[in-house]
C-alpha cells in the first residue's frame, strides 16, 4: 500500500470518529416537537454550515500542505523568497468577511423573530396563528430543588409535572425562590433564566403529542442533578382530563402549604393541587409569602416617593398613592387613587421602634385607620371601603 493511499484512509477514519461519538446522543434539539425549538435547531445548522465553509478547507489544506511540502518530497516547488500574493490575500480576507456578514444577518433576524418575550405569530411553518387564539398561561417557580407550575386559568398547580395542549400557544411567567436557575424543555424552546424577585417570559408551542424531558440548565446546589420534570403534550380532550384529575385528586396550595413546599428537597415526587391561592404567585414574585413581610413592589413604591428619610416620609403622609402599590386591594396597574398616609412611624435615635407618629409629617393618620408598627416601619392605609 502506497503512502498516499494510507494517508487518505487514515483521514477518512479520523473524519468518522465524531459520528461514532455522537451515536449515543439524542437529537431532540435538531428534531424538536415545538416550533420555536425547531427554528432554533435550524439556526444552529445554518450557523454551523457557514462556519464549516472556513473550518473544513483550513483543516484540509493544513494536511495537504504538510504532506506536499514534506522534507522527503524533492519534487515540490521551493521558493524561499516568496512573501506575498494579492489573490491569496483576497481569498483569505474576503471569505471570512462574507461569512461574518451572513452570520450577522441571520443572527439579527433570528434574535428578533425568536425573542422569548414576543407573542407567537404562527403554530408552525405552514400554519399561522388563528386570530383570537388565547395562550395558556403557566406560572413557573424554580425551587430548591424542584419545579412548581401554577395554572391561573385552571386554578390548579403541580410539582415536577407540566402539561399543555398541542397547537395552543403557551405563555410562561418564570421566577425563582432563592437562587438563579434556568428553565429548559429542549423539545419546546431554548432555556430561560429564572431569578428571585424578577420575572422572565417565554412564548412557545408544542406541535406533537408526547412526553418530553424538562430540567434545570443552571447549577443551583446539591439537588441540581435531580431537578427534572416531565412535560406532557396532550390533545385538548386529554388536557381537560388531566386538569380534571388534578382538581379531583389534589389538595389546596395556600401560603402555609407553599412555605412547607419551599423547604429544600430533592427527588420530589409529582404532586397536584386542585385549589390555589390566586395571589400566591404575586407574593412569590415579590418575596412576601411569609405573614407580615413587606412586598418588593411596596418597597419600590416607597423608594419612588423619596425613600425612608424624614422628607420622603412627609411626602408620603399626605396621600396620593396608588392603591395597588400599597397592597390595600385592587390590582397592579390600577389607575391612581388617593389613599391615607402610608408611613405612620419611623426609627430615630430617640425612637428605635418607630412607634410614635412623625412630627415632621403633616397630619399623620391616627386612630382606627392606623396600622400597627411592622418592625421599624408602620403602615397606615384607609380601608378600601372609604376610598372615593
């Protein structure tokens, strides 16, 4: 066997090694059952092919040059004074530049098209989204080390089990209880981070019925490797039955039960809750599930009005607050409505508990409308029934 023949066979063997290594891997990302994940898989293929247009020729030419200009080949052209070629410079710079331009264009378009916050405009490549289609809303909470899924429309919740109808858009609201995490169902869409005190979103759709793996894609502690769940793509009838079973078999998920569930645990079995406190997710997001704890949106409302200094407290004591920001009823985003004083007492060196009303605040609320001090801060709001 001649040396060139042996070299070609060795090269072919080396090229086949990656295929053998991939033999045990699944290709769910490149053959996804959800339209968003399928488009992301196509983007990976396009980007890889564009980059291989440079990588493969460079690798091949490396071996070709090494073989052709080896010391034993006395027939090769030898030019010790050669140092420049305009044609070669054009190829070396133009080809990568064109590929970078193509990659940039594809990435720019795909980044906006596949924005996880962007509502879907189609079910798949052949079917646009029918007018008036309402998405299924699922509220996702990453816990230590399990997943909680709340369905506000259905009034149910599950632990480590997610289900959705085929060909119905899904809008995920995602948050976390303690540490940063990542929600990932490869067959459905790309991973989305979950962070405590913050909400991220994901719009997706599943196009084929089946059972798919979901897991955390961000290390979050001891139980991270067991932080897995199953995602069920169901027909409309099967999804209705799944919801009915959850309502019939599950208990009630209120704040007390949630605080027990929030404790760190791994390998948590599937659990279902047929009744859910409708304000629970809002309390989880604002980190105020525990009784007597101020919510983050209330803290931000205080900061927006000037903070906890005496001047800020005085500015808040004359009303003009939004009812929803105070948590005295209503919903977030309500039109501004005047309420009574918010800050009733504030810590000072002479008054460490903030029990007395602020002398600097004009006309603080007193009497039955005043709230008891909560730590260094006491809140006072007029009852909703007395608001104009």
